[in-house]
């Protein structure tokens, strides 16, 4: 009789699961919303040549799209490791991939500092974010 009580209390209620899922999804997609805003307002002047504003805007939005291309790749990679290693370790690895990529974007030097490597590194970091989200 005493063994059933801890088992019953350890089961999560649907409301608690829903709330945890909502919080997790909100945090996970927050960087995508912030990046979309920065891709339009800040990144064209920071990471791309100053010649043509429209071209810089399109290049900035192309780096935004890189993460959406990387998401299916991340699903395949982390899905495979989730089956082999376990869900918890894979979730931690995916969150670390996304978090480190986000921090790296914040630390990237501008186009004026390193030239063409700035947009290349930005695209690489966006690929990492998409990989982690997948």
C-alpha cells in the first residue's frame, strides 16, 4: 500500500505538463523571434557590406533561413542519438548546441572588423541554432 502512494504522486498532471511545454517552447523560440527582428533592423549594417541596402537585407534574411534548413538535419542527428544514448542526454546536447550558437552570435565581430568572415560565421552560428532546435 505504501508503494502505490509515491507512484501516484510522481505522475505529472496534464496541466503541469502543458505549462512546462509552454515555458520550454517559449524559451526555445525566443531566440528565433529576436533574430528575426535583428535580421531586419541591425544585421544588414553590422554583418554585410554597406554598398546596397537591399542586398544586405536579403543576405541577412538568408542567414535567418539557414536555421530552417538545418532543423531537419538536427532532427535526424539528435533523433538518432536520442535512440542510442537516451532522451535526456540528447536534450541537453541540443540545448547546449542552441545556447552556444546563440552566445557566439552575440560575440561575433562585425563586417568592418573581419570582412567576409563575419557573414560566414553568422551563417554557421545560425546553422548551429537550427541544428539544436531540430
